C-alpha cells in the first residue's frame, strides 16, 4: 500500500502537467523562477495529496480521527 500512494500521486501529477492548463501554467511560472522539474513535481504531489485528503474527509470516507488506523 505504501508504494501505491506515491506512485498514484506521481501519475496524477504527470497527467496534470501534460493536460491541465492550470498546472501547465504553474509549471511554466515555476520554471521561469528557476525551479527544476523534479522540485515542481514535488510541490505538485504535496498539493494533490492535500487536495485528495480534503476530498476524502469531506465525503466521510476517512473517520474523524484521521487516516492513522490499522494497516494491512
């Protein structure tokens, strides 16, 4: 499970960088500021993780105590 999460975030960011205009604009702006693609992807993965977590909390998929339950 642990390797699937980072892989999923990487895939989401790759797709967004290729197809989502807002993300492409963000990447272009950050590149102009001197950031590397690796650093841009790291920032985008953190953003996506927060976005997904917020969505899971709002839909009630996660319990109110957070996602730190038992792991399989």
